[in-house]
């Protein structure tokens, strides 16, 4: 299963990458811009996108919708530092999971297994 880890914090991406690869997933990219994220989703058969929500709420919704426009079967897990109305909005936009930071890598991998698409 191919995974993309998107966000603007290199340390978080590296830590998540180690856990994801140890769990048997293949990380095909760690984009830090929406443009690069969409390029990875277009050029690889991506099963899961781990999306760090450090962008505005309206951008979050648009980004999730753009990913699903590329492939409606991609499972998106949103990660954020706090819970507000945007956590509900990411589900309305099509995300399959949400993790509140800080989270354990065990919880991340468990959620990934629950939402991964059947390919």
C-alpha cells in the first residue's frame, strides 16, 4: 500500500515515515506543498494520504476535495494540533480519519489499517 505523508514539518514527516514503513507500508512521497501532494497522487497509485492540517480551513477542504478528484478511493487521514469545527469539516470533505496531535504511532498505524482501501 502506497502512502503519501503531506505536511510542512520535516521532523513529523520523518517520524511518521519510520513508523509507516516499519508497519509494512511504502511511502512514495513527503510533499510540503499542495502542488507536490497533488502531483504524487496523480503519478502514483496512492492508497492513503496522511495530511497535516497546518493550512486554513477553506484550504483544507479544497485540498481534500482535489485529492479525491484525482482518485476517489484514496483514504485521507487528517492530523491537527487542536479540535474545532474544522475536524467535522474534514469528514464532510471526504477524509476517512482524524488524529489529534500529539498522537502515538500505534494509533496512527491502527487508524491506517482501519481506513485503507481494498485494492
